[in-house]
């Protein structure tokens, strides 16, 4: 790889919805440009990149894998095939981070789906240069029987829809940039506003060459420029003019031999766009000539002669018309040439790509450059510039990013090195040392975690390790090819980091380097199960296997619950099944017992939050509070509870990682943006300022902005775990640390707990009150972490806690030594305050009509018309809520969108396929949290309720109560239920009359 220059390197990934043809497309590219790894006859059916048995059995991609291609003996293309199933979206994130461009595939029949939106957002987030590939064009001809004009209309709609998605991302960024500028000093607004680009141009334009029309299964494809070059001599126009005219409302006037618009054709109704007339119609004629019994076979000979195609006579005389068709099309419109030429032309090389990706990969940090850290900052800036320039000179620092670790059996490692020498792979120096698996780093020195800060080397020792790299490999699908060295911009596999990296990290030859930004995943793992070995003596093997699985899978989460269970969290059922299989067969190699899914829930209260002003007013002067006293009677706690707006709850939930950094002091100086930073790079907004603005805008009503700001100044803490979506307010507006960190109050204001106003306030009592603030916060954290219904975390609640302490009887002295003696005597007083606050918060929630909150999946279903009835029956049994249904134009398929509770989703795809004879498919994506409207403690009181539900003794539990009881049984909590359902007299076998 030493002879490959950076301008000749391309790093691309293939992104698409599941079953839209990614791996099939990769097969043809490998067959054409990977030195004989795949025979052309097997391309499209071998699925070379799906090398796992489970991938071949399920016919879906589960792991992103890379292969190196050579194009025109000049260009070196690193191709990464990624999964399309939502359960494996983490693999999409790792593939996108290492790439500079993306091939976004869309099925020409099915169109844009939910995962298409997700991969486009991933490409936009990672600032990749995308190209659009419209696949399965042959289905428009053979399946849907569309005319060329109808097919053109469908293709135009798909391109327009994909451009609309990208335009929404651009508008979102444009508006945020404008808001940031308007929030700055007025004098700089006009100057900086010129830096904001309002790009009205569509991202994907066939006339620009970044859209390809292909049939990956049959191995043909084209771009508009290929037809433009062919028609140059026939139509007498330049190739550039034809390329612009072959897409859009452009027509060819046969009389004047001119390219005109719609008006130039007159009133003729038979006018056809040039794309239809000169591109689609010849293609349709070839299909009809080859596949239809009465087709014009001379059309094939005409194509062969016009384009000088070398088609063997035995293939033209084959009895199977499909073989004849593919023989002509694969030579007339070779798929690999169309795709790889588009990659070379439209996707930048690593050097050009880093110029606009660097702010995403290594965000510029504005810190003070005076003091002893100036040399560190200078070297860190040098590293950043070297990464941006892909500098591979000997004096440049060596930096790489590891996006994931993957396990390879030791026996699969190459036996010979790049120079032909025999390698010793018997011991895994850089792997785990405890299994037959060797961990290889999937990467693009020193090992830095995402939390490393070069300005604090002493405090960051746990985030930096020194490692020695053992081997470099070029990835060829499931195979590895040893290489001696790799220049900047290449994608390689690295051996020797298994003991140093868990999932991802930054490699650097210098410690004075900022780590690359962390990967962004589309969803979080929500499906949790408890795992234990069938034989208790295998617990050690299970723990070792879980460690290996946690390292091998970038998305899986392994933890130990409060009850001591080993909990495995995955993205969905398919992901979980693969993890369990890997544990049993590869990593642990023991028999396992897997619990039913542990479904997460939240707890909240009933309440309308449409008018936040009225709620705040009522909270300010309300007597509706819960009062509790500590056992010794010294501390009185009053608690009021209020439901937060859903928008604010969502902001707090999504900003959990940022809040953790703010509260932990990890942002510090690195996020103090200056005006020069704001003007030079608009996308790097101060995250604290952005979060503060989102919290301020949580309520859209302008009339209560002032009161809302007053309440924000009273924020004391967040919970649970100090970063949750619940807020603790103080009874006054004196600032606390969190207020200062979020910028709602000045640093000068502070406060503590209140002492009883009627008592004599001594210095000792004031110090005691301040020391008990942490007890109040801890009680709030305990309450929000385990609600009163089933000890699940609370969701979207605001608590106002007022705690007052009184002195002990006879404690009037100002002597600090004598006054502290009673405090030492009551050593458990802090615990009393903590428990009292927790009980008061839980009781306040119970009195405010508590409700259970469950996670919801967004479900997209595709069903033929004749199976709509069974599909709706399955949705009804799963408590699904249908949002919309629409028929796909030109087909008999219906697309149905619905919300399905996570608790009802297990086994849903299998049941759907069973009831619809395999004709329906479903894709589940975690959407949001939704409160159940049912009261878990409902008891009929009115005559109508008693008539409908019966009296209190015979009322069946509603859905909310059943879910709560199920969770309580799972946690070992007491459950109110009838032990005897039908108490009848026992009857013996011998009946004596």
C-alpha cells in the first residue's frame, strides 16, 4: 500500500434500507475489481460480504465488512458493506465514520423507507459525500409492467423525495446557524450572515452524474453521461448539453433537431422527455425483445452492433431468455464501470474530504493558550492540521481512529507476512489471551479514549494507554491480507490492540492530541434480558464470554443489575438472537438460560401541560403539598409535584450525555466559545448555550416566558443519576451549582436550606442546614430512580422541596464545639432526611393520579391487499395504534405506519409472517415514550361505571395494572392479587349420594 497516492484513494460505504440490494451490488463490484475474489457468474448470488453462517441463513447483513478494489489500475477503493436492518444500526455508524462518501441505495419499486431516512441522516451527520443508486429498475419492467413514461415519473418522484430529505437537513442547519448569529453581538450580524450559505441546489442530480440507475441482481447499470456520450454524434449536440437535457422536462424536436422545453413542442400530446425517449425506451425494447415470445430478436443484434459488444454466440443461442438478456446488458451497461466511475468522480479523496469533515471528526476547541499548556495546544493543533491534510511525511504525527473491534478466529489469521515470512499466530499477544478469538481493530501509538484531555495529563492517566501494534492487514471481506505499512487515508485492520480498546478509540503517536469525537448511534439498546448459565459452575466462563462479546459488538451493553443478574442489552430481537448465539458458540461455549425480556418503563402523573403558566401559578401559591417529618422531629419536608412539558422532558432526555459532561466538569474551558470561533465556523455552537436555549424554548407561549425563567433560576438538581428528565426546584430563587453551570444565575448568588424562622438561628444551625442539602438531593435521586408504582424511574416531573430544620431543645449556644456534639450524637440524621424526602416525593406522586409510561416502536409494514385483514388483526392483538395507510403506486402493496408498544413487540414479526403466509414484513424503530391513559388504581364509583365494569370486587385489572403487577413480580415486590380465584367445595373421586 506504500505506492498508493492519497488522491487515488476513495473510502466509501453502502447504505440502504434492508433488502434494497447492498450486498448484491457489492458482489458485482468485487467480481469486477477485486482480483478474482468472486467469479462474475456467481456475482449477485454468492453474497460474498455476508460470510457469517447466520447472515447467509437469514439473508441479511449483520456485520459491516470491508474489501479493497482496484479500478483502472490507478484508483484504490475501500468499500464497506453495512447492514440495513435497524437492529444493526451501530454497524452503519462505524462504517460511516471511516468513509468519505456513501452509496445510498433505494429500491425503485418500494421507494424511500424509514431506514433510508436514518442512513441519510447518518451520512449528513458524518458529513459524507453521498451518491444515489436507484436499484431494481428491472422490476419496473418485468413485475409492474410500467411503460417508460410511467417508470420515469416514478423515478422522478423517488429522486425528489430523497432530495427533500436532504433539503430538510440543510434547512435545519441553516436555521440553527442563523439563530446563532442573531444571538451574537449586533455589530457582527451583518458580517457573519454572509458566511451562512442557503444552498437551494438539490443534492442528487442525475445530470451531475451522482445518480445511477442499476439492476444489481442482473449486473447492469448506467448514468446519464454514458448515454449522452453515445448520442453526441447522432443528435449533433455536445456531451455537456445532452447530459443536462437527458433529465427533467427537456424534449427533442425531431423537425428542428433542437432540444426544447415543453412549450417548444407545441400542443402535441405524444411528446416524451428525452430521458424516456433516448434512455428508457431502448432499455424497454431490449427487455421485450429478449423475454417476450413474440419479441423482435433483431433488436438485440442492433444493440450489439451499435455498441460493438463482444457477446459469445453460445450465450446468444441459450434457451433461457434471461441468460441472453443478461449477456447483452452486462456488456452494454456494465454495473461496475457505472458505479466505480461515479465513485471516482463524485466522491472526494481523503485529502479533500477531511477539509470539510475535520470539524466533525476533531472539533476545534477554544482554550486559553497562555501558561504551561501553550506547547501542548500548539502540538495538538499541529496534529489536527496533519489529519486535515492527510500528511504522511516522516515527521508528521501518526493518528488513526478505531471505530470498532471485531473478533477473528486465530486459525483464520494469515499464516505468512507481507514479505512471505511465516507468522506465529499461536498466541494472541494483542487479544484477550483467554480464548481462540483474536480481536482486530477496524481503523482508518498511544490509545486515547473519548474522554482524554491533553491539558490534564495527570488526571487523565486512566484514559490513555501505551500500545504496540503487531500487524497491519488489508481487509478482503472475511479474509485478511498482511501489509507492511499503510499511508494516510487508507482503511486497515490492526492487530495488537485487543487488551487496550473496548469498543472504539483514537490512536496517536503523541499524547498531545485531542481524541476524535465519539460515534453517534441512531437508537439505544432497549431490549434487555438476564442471562445465567444452566450449570452454576460455568459462571466464570459466562463472565469471560460476556467480556469478549462486549468488546466484539459495538452496540451491545453488558451490566449487572441491583439483584446481581447479568443483563444483556441489545437493539432488537434479531440482534439479541445473534448475541446469544455468539455467546453459546464462540465466546462462552456454555449452555445458557435466558430470561423473558426486561421491558423498561417510566412513571409519571396525569396532568395537562398545555398551559404551563397556570400550572406554575398554581404551584407557587398552592396548599396541595405533602408534609413529612423525620423520626426525631427535627426536619419538616414539604413536597409539591408538577408535570413538565413533553418538549422539555425530551430535551433533558436527549441531552443526558451533555448534562453528564457539564455536571462532571468535563466541558470546562473546552466549550467556552469565543466570537472568533463563532464567526469562523458556525456549526460549532457552544453546547451549553444550545442546551440553555432549548430549555428556555420548551414552552412556546411568550406570555409566560418571564415566569418560566424565574422557575429555571430555581433549578436545584436533575434526577435520577443527576442527569435524568426530572427537575428539583428550590422554594426560592437562590442559585445552586447546576443553575450556574447552565447559565441561568450568576456565580455570586448562593443559598442553603432554611432554618426555622421562629427559632434563634445560630451559626451551627446554619452550617447543619447547609450540610443536609446533599441529603435532600440524595432523597430526590432515590425517589426519581424508583417510583411508587413498580420502582421504575420517574419521567417528566418537577418537584419543589422545602425542608426546614429546628434546633435541639436547649441548643442556644454559639460555641461551635458544644453545638456540634448533638449533631455527632444523631449520626443517622442525614439518613433520616434522605428517607423522609424519598417517601414524601413518592407519596406526592401517588396523590397526583400516577400513570405508567411505556416505550413505543414506530412500525412500518408492507402488506399485499389480500392480507390487510390478518395484518390488522395482529396489530389489534398487540395494542398497536395505526397512524396511516397508503397504497404504493403501481403495485398491490399497502404501506402501513403504526405505533406498537415495546412490551407487545416480542415475536411480532414472526406472528405477522405466520398470519399473512410470509407476505407481510415489518420494521420496528424505537420512537418515543408514551403514557398509558388508564388509571392503574381504577375503581368504579358512578352508576354508569358500576353498570359497565361491575362492583369493586369483580372488576378485572386494566392493562396498566397488569403491566405494573408483572414488573413487581419480576422484581420480587409484593403484588395484590387473589390467591383463590374460584372457591368451590372440594369434590372427591368417590361421589356418595
